[in-house]
């Protein structure tokens, strides 16, 4: 089945689509292709996600920003905050869209999904809705000790009557036993055979840890490990500062800083010759998570040698924060996407360590997972699924049992099984 064609056909016939599947099956690739095809056709696409980081991965905005929800997390709060009624300009904006894409739908709560439905109704939205994600990955963030409630638990979910498309072929690795293992971990299933299989990945660590990327659950652990490992390289330290261009005077420094954190852009990128790095985006000659070594640095370029011995000459690339604005084009008022600011930085980061959260979308070959920093449902699955070469995968011996690490949210499990 050509999933791209099927998805496009459904969306163009005004059918809403839920595009799902486990990690590494190409959800992001298909989503980006759909966006590209729509935009080539001069159609307007709202590219949205519940978190800043997920939004930057598809070059879009947060749901709260686009739909003008302020800081509200429910319909009640929307009313209390005086934002229940839709503003004219927001109504115009939403109604002008041909397609609304919501990525990482697993992180959208039931109450946020109700607010999305409200805004689309208020704007009399006539386009199609594409929601993308895997409910057996990262769940919605909950304040305090509240119960996790997913988008599929809202009344709105059934009202959208999604056509469900599930991708199943894993592109990240072709190691069949590992693919089977990932499948079981995704569903939180651990028996004696899987327990023993996971134990096989507990190996003595290499003396030279610089060959591997450590995957941590906590940001401070990743920063500490990167700093320590970089200090062992006895070469000159280069600091490559991000270049920022404000296209609109209204661009605030705090907003730029937040965008850089979300987009995994280093404000001051610390590098040395011989330092291992990971590429943080896809291009024709490298991919997100691919490893290389810095072989030369000059004023304008960083030269990175990949594992295949090919050298990539890198320059700073732009990532843009955009906003929709009404403009008069050829005497006609139209909504256009305009840059608020652009951040130029080399698309690499030190490869010694990264957090599970920031490894989103990456395929990493040489991986060590710090299992003792796994604390959230499905986090262990997300970490394991980053591995593109299981032969180069190491697991730090956990202080808990494997079944305590590979836990999933039961409601999400039942929902996914029901649809399979």
C-alpha cells in the first residue's frame, strides 16, 4: 500500500486522518511530504504540536499559540481567562487553512483536544485534520498528581471520525530479532525470554566512551557528560555562536531563547577538532542522529567526517520562527506565513550524550542507555527505538527489574490494541 497516496486522497476528500505506528516507521517523513505537497499546490497548512520542541520538528507553532488559547489547559480555564470567544483575526486565520496538522498527538490531553475542536467549530473550519503520533510513546504532561487523559478520551475524538492509517515497517534497523524485541517493549510485554534478551545488551563499557552516545533521562546528566568528555580532548576549544536575525521588531529575546531550546540549537556551540558530533536534522548528505567527527574548523565552516569517511563541509543553517499574517497580495487580502526571526547555527551537537526527549526523530548507531534515568511510561521504548544498530547498543544494568522500566499507560495500551 502506498501510505502517502492513501493519506493524501483521504485528506483531499475532506476525511480526517489519524496517522500512527511505532517509532522509526516514517511518520515524520510522510507528514513532511504531505505538508510539502499541499504547500506546492499553494494550499495553506497549519503545522501544530502541543510542545515547542515537537512544533519545531515540523517547522510549525504550538497549538496554544496558533489557536490563541493563552495559558488555558481546559474549556473552563478558557472561559475564566476571557478567551472562550474567538477573535475575528483567529477565526479568519483558521478558516483560511486547507489542512491542520497536529504532530505528537500522544502528548495532547483530552481537554486540550476539546479546545481544538471548539476553535475549529468557531471558525467554521472546512479543511481536513491530520493527527500524527503513537499513543504508546510520550504521554501528555500532567500538572501535579493529576490523572493522564489522552486526546482519544475526549468526546471530540469520535466526532472527527478519523480514518486510521497505521505504518508498520521499521526503517531504522533491519535486525529482525531487535524489531521483535521493540514490538514487545512498545506494548510493555516482558517474559523470561525478553528479560534474558535485554540482559544480553548489558556489556562491559568500552574504555573510550567517546565512541558512543549516552542517552540520559535528565538534561543535567547529558550536559555534565558532554562537558567532561570534551575536556579530555587536548585540542583548542572553539565556540561557535548562533547568529540571530530579527525580521520583526516585536521578536523578544526570551522567545528566541525558548525557540532555540525547543529546536535543539546551541546558543554557544562548543567544539574541538576530533570531537564526535551528531547531526540534528536531515539533509541530502546526512541524517538526524548520524554520527561524525570534527576534522577541521575555520571562521565560516565546520568540516565533519562521517563513518563512511566522506567529509561534509557545514555552514550555519537557518531555522525560522514564523507567524501567520494578513497581507494584501495583488489587491487581495490573504494569509501568509512570515518569519518573526531566524537563528543560524551549525546543525550538529556533541555526540557524547543527549537526553531521550531531545533525541526525538534520531537514528543513533552507537548507543549507551542510562536505564536508571527512565521514569515515565513508554520512555524505555522511546530510548531503545533510537538504536539503528543493535550490535552497537549497550544498556547500563538497571537498579529495577526490566518489567518496571518497560511500563506503559494501560488506557493507551487498550486504545492501540483495539485499533490494531
